[in-house]
């Protein structure tokens, strides 16, 4: 049976090294790569190779002017062809620079194939520069479609945080702070060296066959039940976990957004605003840019009959946050950065909460507060 492992990441040299290592260590394995750099010319170039070199190459046209869409349509038939051949133990899907592993993992599984691993290759010395890079992918020649509005920072953050395993390049430029930042950003990830022991005991090979649960991975990224990092402080890097029950005042929070967003290299979590107390809001910031989105209702706002339709993982997450008065409504924001000003950031966040008098006025009064986030939420 064919096993499929996805290897991705913006750090192209590290990614190529990880793929080359797997090809060398797993006899009979092949790597598929779709090069989206030619998308402007209307095609995506596909190559299939093994440890000895290129076995096959071809082009596939764009689908709806989208290179990623073309990749999706071409990938599963190629993998099925390898599976039908019966001689390939491992297919390594090497993603192009800005392609995110979540979408491709779901495509592979939906295609009836066995996904046994998702790995993001990382050069530890490049983690902070990538997180601090607010450039649009389009400006760097990395956009996957004409409508692609992602940035380098937010794309890298999602690539990093989705994968349960990180393949680390041996980077002489990386110091303790770089490694600590990587660990605090994704503390549950298994970090394995690209270079290491021989094929029989290669940690990278073990990760390629470790197994992967697409549904669990998606739940771990969902704003309502995300597995966010815990408090940490080491080697000049800190993670602040900020939990509060009281809602934010929409105007004061909006006015402070730039300062809060720029206070850390990476911040994420869920929060609630007084003027829309039934809505769970998602906070996602990297590279000095913030994305705020509605993630649906808090469970506390749903009728009891609707709870049976809520996934168990969501109910479990809500139970952990449950409060007698507000249910699962809460502020749960996590900030990770070198040289993090914890005290200053906490004071700023506290100043954005409702005052005692505002809080005492109750929900009906809260809903009449100026709706400062309408533009961000495209209401």
C-alpha cells in the first residue's frame, strides 16, 4: 500500500534537503513536486523523481487562473497512478514554497489515499525573519493565484503550526534564541534533524510513516479549540498567555490594535467584544499584520438542542473554559516573541476591557457601544 507524506515550507533549501534525505533513506520512494513559479505563463510544471533523478515531467494548465487549484486537480491522479503500480512504498509530496499543508492534506485524504505524515522543513535561523516579514506573497513572486492576498509571515506561521513534525536544517547561523522561538511557537511539534542517523533509524523516516489524522489536525487549528502554546520564558524568548472573562470595549481595542499587533512576533487566539457578545472572534497576527474573523457563535449563545450538532472536541474545549456567568465566552490570547514586554502588553490589554461601570451596565447596554470592528469584519 502506498504511503503519502507531505513535506512543505517556505524555507526551500531545508525542504529540498528533507525530501532528498527521504528519497535516499526509503528505497523505492518517489517525490512529486508542482512548481507554481510558471503560473504566470498559464501552466504548472510537475516533476516526479527518485533518488537517482527525474523520472517524469509534464505540465498541467491552470484551473480558474489558480495554480493551487491546478495542483489539487493533478496531484491525486498522479498519486493513484503510483498506488496502482504497487512498487512505490512512499510518495513524497514536496509542496511549492507558499502552498500550505492543510489544504493539500485534506485533498490527499479526500482522494482516498493514505496520508502517513505532514512535515514542515525549517531553517531555525530564518524563523524570526519570516515571522517579521509582512510583504505580500505577490510582491515576492510567491502568490498561488491572482487573488492571493496572503503575506510571507502569516503563510509561514500556518505552515509551521499545522505540521506535527518539523524537519530542522543544520544551520550554523541559528542560536539558542532561534531554537527557543521555534519551540515556543509550536511546543507540541516533534523536531527532527534532516541530517542524522542512518536509514534504519532515521527520525525523519519515522515521521514520514508516523500516521496523520486530518480531522484532529483541523480541530487543533480551529479558533474555538486550538491547541495554543503555554506560558514560557527562556533564552530571551517569552510566551504570554492572557486569559480574562470580561469583554473588550470595541473602540478602545480598535484604537490599540496596532500597538498590540506589533508587540509580538506572533499572536493568536480567540476573544469577545462587548457589542457582539454572542460571536467568537479569531485573532491571528504575524509580521505586524492582524487578521480578525468571526468563527461563529460561542456555545453559550446556542440553544441546548444545538449542542448535539457540535463536534465533541469543541464541547470539550468549551467545558475547560466554562464560566458560571458567561459560559465559554472569554479572552484567550497568546503572544510569543523575543524581548516581549510582558508587563506593558498586559497593561495595554487590560486598558481595553470594559470598566467596572461599563461591565455593570449589562449586555443590552454593551450592544449599543459603537461597532468599531464592522470594517475589519466586513459587516
